[in-house]
C-alpha cells in the first residue's frame, strides 16, 4: 500500500507540477491550486459504487487535498526535493487510513471523524507552511 497506494501520483504532483506552480505563483497559491486539481483528479471516484469517496463530502475533500498538498510539499523540501519522499509519505498516509477509519461507511449519516481529519490536515498544512516561511525568512 505504501508504494502502490496512490503515492505514485507524487511524481507528477510535487515532482513536476509543484515546482512550476511555485515559480509562477509562490508557495501558498501553488499548493492551493495543486490541492484543488488533485481533488478534482479523484472526482470520478464519487460516482463509483463501493468507493469510500461516496461517503465523503467533496468540499471537505478539497480542503483535505489542499492540506495534504502543503504537508507533502514540506516533506519534499526537507528531503532535498527527492520525489520518492512524496511517494512514500502519500502512500503511508493512505495505508494508515484503515487503522483509524475517518469514515462511517453508511449513507445519510453525519461524518464527524471525516471532518476532524479534514480540519486537522488542513490546519496542520497551513501551520507547517507558516513555520516554513518564517524559517526561510530568518535565514
């Protein structure tokens, strides 16, 4: 799961697209744009019966992907821009989802664990980026 559970997307997202977006728009807008694109990349899963996405709010998923974009961008930077670092971190995050399931796999129920996951991921990503920019400004 760690190597093949979605992390291979990172070669395109943060290995190729993010450096181009960052050079044009800066770290904040680049990660927001990439997170939104990444969310829409997964949109077909909302229409496939049996996928976990059918139980997720898509707006919340967008926030989740933006948060992950900030976090995975930071991981890539601290690894010396090694593309494998993003693959590993993305796959590891996907592998841990079943251990602490954020979704109740039923229709028409509230999803408090999903919203906790989304909120924490989004705000941790924002915090990491603020601290990263602060550190860079002090160098």
